[in-house]
C-alpha cells in the first residue's frame, strides 16, 4: 500500500483520536487494517480507557484478558470438582507441576492482553510489550512441559508401557526394567535407552528451545518484516513438537483404549486442531485480507488467533486433568517426585533468562529510537 508522508501526533496529545494507517509510524501498522489506530503517546490512563472504546486493539485485549478468568475457573475445578482425584491438598508437591503450568498460562494471557492495551504509550514501550509477550509464550511452553513430564509420562497414568512378562519380576516404574518389555531384543533395549535420555534431557531441552524461540521472535520485529508472522508461527512449532513427546509416547505405548480412558487422545487432537487454526489465522490474515477496512475493529484475524489459542489451552488443561484423575485412581507415579526446585525453580530460572533477553532487546530498541530522534534533529 502507498503511504502519505504524514507526521504522527506529538506524544501526549490527541489522546482520544483514532488514526488511519497513513497517520501512524509504519512500525505500528498491521496488514489490511486501515483504521482504528491509537496515536503513539497515550498516557497510562488513556490506555486503560481505550479498553472500553472501539479501537483495533480492543478485541485483542479482551479476548485474552477475559480468558484469564475462564481458565482459572476450569483450573480450580481440579480441586473442587467431582471424580477421583489424588488425595492431596492443592499445595501438596504433587501439584507443583500443575501450578507451574497455571503460572505459565496466566502469564501468557496477562502479558498478551497488557501488550495490546499499553503498546500505544510510545514506540519503545510498544516494542518492549511484545518482547515480553514472546517471552511469556515461551515460558508457557516450559510450564506445559513440566505438567506433561510428571503427569503424562508413559509410566504415570493409563499410558504406561506394557507390563513385564509373567515371572520376570521386573518393575515397570524403573527405567532399567524397560529393555525387558516384550522379551529381549535391540528394539526393547533401544526403548530403555530412549527412556533414560528422555528423563535427563526433556525439560532442559524445552527450556533451551524456549530461549531460542524468544530470541527468534524478538528478532523478527527488526528483520524479515514481510515474513514475520510466518516465521513466528513456524518457530513455535518447534517447542510444540518437543513438549508433546510425552503425549506421543503415551498414545504409542498405551494404544487407543488405554490412552483414551480419560480422553487424552481426543483432547490432544482438539488441542492440535485449535493450534493449527490459530496458525492459519496468524499467517493468512483472513478475513481482513479479503476486505481491507471492514474488520478493523472487530473480527480481524488476530482476534480469531487469540480465541483459537485459548481454546487449545483449554483442551490441553482438560487433557492434563484427565491424566491426574488416572493417577488418582491408583496408577503409579513417576519414581522422581516433583519438588519445588524441579518445577518452580525451573520456571524462576527460565523467567530470569527470558527477562535478560527482553531487557537486551529493549535496550536495543531504546538506543535505535534515540538514534532516530538524533537524525531527525539534525
């Protein structure tokens, strides 16, 4: 699209004005969204008020802000709902992975909604808002990995590998017993080795991939602008593939009947469906691509992207809760019990590293903005 050479309003002025795409800096525009832009320089109070006015960020804010309360309600059902549950209070170490997952999801939803609400305060704050957004998405993937590792591991819940041969006396809860499944042979020996490596590397791998994804997504705000949405979507396929390994293993070892007792396969397929739908909306920019200007305020692709990602999270939560119910029915837990250090400690360390990445990119954005102002001053 062509662009008229117009200067944006000075910061702090015109707080109630909504602008067209040609009246805001290029870094603030979105493809096929022609109007409803807030001018850079909103105050904190003006940003809060804008949540109740029809701007092109209003729906983006509410679709994830309201989702926080919906998710919290379904999450807390674990402790007051019906059905077999693990006989432990909500603060028992058994639930540490679940609370880590809760923090990851709520962090994602809150950071996303706040980024869309406050990104018009300044161009630098806009960049930092979305850096934080990318970081919390990565933190959510690690929170998911902790819940998957402790609750959906093949040795916990209905997806346990086949029992030992009669008379062997092997204990299926011990990794050293894995090669004895279904007799000797290179395939069963390989399964034992894979299980040992999985125990050691799964969560660290999820953390390293989360850091890489944050670096890559933050970089797309300054590089490859034409393909930024495609790159961000593809980048987050990597943590999905790695984090979902426990589910793949459970479905493989447990088979259709055992793995479906509490809907693991069904909820996981729905989780994947909603993730696929969110990716399509994020990359295709449908429906505004076919009618620029018509969906500027309501119904544009980013709002549908938010809705689909939240639906995927809800199905993921139901899948995890189903696994916990299986554990509560008396099936064996992992030999390595969750601890504060192995759950909250991992999340705290990850958040510290993510904060350093966000801070580094934030300083770069500030320095770039200052250089740009200096050039204009000359």
